[in-house]
């Protein structure tokens, strides 16, 4: 079975500060990991994904994430927060069930940016 | 173009009504998904279609009836819903269903309120 745990349901940072959103995974096979962002009243948008090509993955909007197998982590970072980064962020691990891909999502982290 | 469209954006229905949600993509994707998302929760998988055939039904009540008329279109027919079915319904698509590294592209969702 695969799962992800997002530490911190709510993270608040000041504009211009470092953003760090934590995700730890559990997987019996080499994982494929995703970070999605959801802005209010919108669908999910892919930020980045890890598919074993490189441990440091760069995504859109200045976000990046580092895969650390020894720590079973895939934390999302951004050097300098912008007001437009305020949103819900979901980490997900991908599995195959009954021959089809299934994303297993974490509970989400709500990011608030203080001016 | 990585767009998945959904109509309507909002829907209010009574418990005796019949309504349908529509999802469309023109990316040549062969897998399409329906998710249900309650407030402050991650999306939950409901159905997976691959090559217009139902691959996964995650034990969804029969009052939800999916349909995939062609490779670009996915419908969700609603009948005799309960107030607890009120949620954001998200559609997603991916190139193939059988690979864990595939990106699922999400639509903006239909916000459903059952009275």
C-alpha cells in the first residue's frame, strides 16, 4: 500500500520568506510523487513530479522539490513567497490498482502569505 | 493545450432531480477520471475510464452513473442524490491509465449543491 503524509495542515509565511511544505511517503515500490496546487474555487494544477530521473525537481512558479529516499521525503520549497502563492497544496503518490493509475493524496496544506 | 473543461461550473439540484455533469478534453488522452472533493479534503477517486471503458468504480453508489460516449467526453449522470453528495466534482485526464508516472490534468470542477 502507498500513502503520503503532509506535515502541517496550515503553514503561514511572510511575503518574501522561504516556503517549505513537508511531504513524507510510504511505498513498497520506487515511488512516483506529485505536488499539485489548488487555488480557491479551482481544480488542481500540477506543480512538479518526481519520476526517478533527478532527485531535485524544478516546477512551475519557482517551486522545487527534493526526493530523499533515506528520509522518505519529497518536501516542496520556494525561496521567496509571493502573495499569489496562497493556495492549498497536495502531495500525492501514484499507484496502479486494477490496472489503472490511482493517485493517493495527502490531506493537503493550506499556505497563507502574510504581507 | 493542456485543458480539461467542465460544465456547468455550479449546479443546484433537489433530491428528486436528474442532472448531468460534462467533462471534455482534446489532448488525445485515453484515460479519464471522476473525483469527488469535499471542503478542506483531498480529492477522492470515483471512476476511471480507459479507451471509453470503465476500469475502476471505487464502490460509488448507483445514484452516480458515469458514461464515456467517446474518447474526448466524459459524463456523470446524477439521480436521487443526497445532501451529503454536495461537493466539488473534478474531472481529470491522462495519456494512459497504466503508467504510474503519467500526469493527470484536472478540470476546474463543478460545484454541486444538493438541497
